């Protein structure tokens, strides 16, 4: 049983989780790659291990796993860029007023 959940809650969670594994829209391969991407994005180490092992069993290539990692990295970097822009906009900070680096 998962810590903090009642038996009823654990049963409901398991039903929900299993419904996402055996879904009507994604192939098994696609579901594994999406699961891996989600695990990476939320920094769930046990989940990443699970999905990597499942990807290996499903003969998903190293190249495919690396493409998932690259996409998660790109989305994360984009989120940080947009977050920074939001801070600049919200607090009316103009980077053009900052000094230029020496030698440029």
C-alpha cells in the first residue's frame, strides 16, 4: 500500500493509473515514450527507471530515448525562458538598460 493512502484511495489510484497504460489512442510504444517524458519532466526517479526498463523490454531504441530526453530538455529550457520573460514584463525590467559585457 502507498504511504498516506487508504485502501479505497489506493484501489482508485491503481484503476486510474492502469487506465492510462491501456488506453484507446496511444500505441504501447507511444505510451511508454510519453510516460518516460512525463517521468523526466516531473523528476520521478523510480518512474524513469520503470519506463526505461519497459522501453528496453519493448525494444525501443537508444535513439528514441535520447530524442525524448532532448524534447524534455527543450521544453524545460523554453519554460525557463518564458518564466524569465514574465518576470521582466511583470516588474517592468528592461535588460537593454543593463551594462554591456566588457569587450562587446
